[in-house]
C-alpha cells in the first residue's frame, strides 16, 4: 500500500508532520481528517522516508516527535530574510491602498480563465502582474506570490501570506483545488461566489441611498430653521409681546434654537459623540449581542439580516464542500465568515455536533435562527448525498429573497423618513405661529 508524507495542523493549530499509509490520496485525506488534522501538503513518501503508520496513535506520536525536532531546528537557524520579506508584504497592506473586493473578484475570474485555457500557473500570474500597473501595491503583492510559486511553493501558501486580502475561505478553497487537481474549477467557483456577494452588497447600498438622502435633507432643514429662521421670529416676539410668556411649544423651539446658535460646537459634538458612542458600544461584547439581537428582531431589518446570513452560510458552505474541503473544516471556515453573533454560535454548535457524529440537519433544527425549510433541504441533501448542490440551491433562493426583503425594507423606510421630516418641520412651524395668533388677537383688541 502506498505511503504518503503529510504536513498538517491539528485542531489547536499546532503543526503536525509524518508519514501515512493509505490506498490512495483521497483515502489519505479522509483518514487524516478523521484524526482532526487539516492537511496542508500530502505527497508520496520517498522509499527511505516511508515509515507506514497503521494506527492513529502512531501517527500522532511520530508527528509530535517531528514537530519538536522541527521547532528545535527552527530555533537555532536564523530566519531574517523570510521574516523581512513577509513583513514587507504585510506592510503594503497596512499602509492602505490595497486591492478592494472588486479587484480580487476580477483577479480571480481572470486567473480562472487563464488556468482553464491551459496556461501554466506561473505564466498566468505574470500576465496578471502586467495588468496591475495602475495598482502598484496589488502588483507588489502578486509579484511576491509569484516569487514564492517560482521557488517551489504552492499558490495557496503565497495567498496565505496576505490574510487581509485573501481570507481563510479563499486560501482553503485554493488549497483544496491544488490538492484535487481542479484549481481552475475552484477559481471559477470563487469568482462566482465573490461576484454574487458584490452584487448583493451593491443592491443594499443603492437601496439605502434614498432614505439616507431624506435623512440628510431633514437634518439640514431643521438645522437651518433653528439657526436662521427661529432667531428672527424670536426678535419679533420680544418686540411685539413685550415680555409676555410664550406658549410651551414655542419656548421649547426657541430654547433649542439658542443652543444651536450659541453652542454649535457642543451640539455637533453631542451628535458626533452619540454616533461614536453607539459604534464603540457595538464593538463591545454586550453591545454586539444587543445589535445582533436587534438585527434579527426589528421588523424592518430582520428579514434582510436573517436571509442574508442564511444565504451567506449556504453559499460559503456549499462552495467549500464542492471544492473538496473536509466538512468540519468547511463548517469552521463558514463560521468565521459570519458577523452576527447568533449565527456564529449556531454554526459553532452545528460544527460540534457533526464532529461528534451527529447529522448536520439535526443540530440545525435545534437552532432557532434556521428556518424549517432550510433544515429540511439540508436533511434531504445529506440523505441523497447531494448536500453541496442542495446548499447552493438554498443560497440561490435566498439571494432572491434578500432582494425582495431589501426592497420591502426600503419601501417601509421611505414613508417613515418622510413622516419624520413632516412632524419635525410641522412642529417648528406650529410653534412659531402660536405667538403670532396671540399678537393678532392683541392688535384686534
């Protein structure tokens, strides 16, 4: 039986190395995944190095010994050139101006086309480097990746050097494509995944433009009334009423106007402080829980947040499984791509139940964030062995639902904003006309 040499990381992130006996590469990947190892490299072992391992205990014992010796060797050897190079690569990102999501999507699509056309990987990278003349920082990143590939490294290893540009999902899918010899197919799936995400984000942003404009206009009108119009009426009231008390609403408006006029920095600082305080509160654990709960319970927002998260989960998980990523690793990567804490916890529970040998749909049914339709389709996918295809179908359905939910949220927000503007301006106008009525009655007498 063939013997394979592997490099992997365990569930704690510790590196593991050793040799392993299996009928073929696919069986080797499967058995190592059962031991909780995430394989980064698997190659046929040389005859002298081939030490067949018959049991899980032997794999772990030998991997631990080799890990210790590798760490000891690494501690005695200087690694200045490598450290310098990596630091330089990351520095380009930290300084800003790196590629955005659309640049990465275009890069992925073009790389998929070039590799599918039969162009060697290194040559494909050279072509992409020439296209980045207007983006020098992205060009520098690709040059560094190309250099690592030309030195005998894998494309996934080069991408992993830039985690702020190529996330865990991207790197692991490329790694799976390299291991399975289907890199062009994986790049095509990645490109489709990114393009759909970008389209969804653009739809949400465009839908929020009109409500944002209305809010900006409302704030501008109220500020103009308070700082310009109300002070002029105040002067008229003082001259005509000669110290007579003003109606309650009028006094409130005048007090607010005086605050705007005499302490504009305090007012603007208060507004900015409120917004900044909410942002900082959201970054805390209690604040994140509050906002995550609001996202799934506020009527106008819950459909968008819930359906977009389900769409992202099923799309990411289905794409990873289709690319050959082991199910536990795919669940962990999918969990790491989420931002809503309730969905993060739910996917963590699903990961633990699958690790313990339970069906994925069983745990999903226990989680309140997953609709019954989703859990039923996942159950059917597990029973028929077509889980990746079923997940992608769920994602397609929910993509359409997200579009409808965004449209519904926008149609609800627009009248709410108009009513808010009408109430604010109407209150100011009524408050200013109440003293005028009193002045007219005084003149009539």
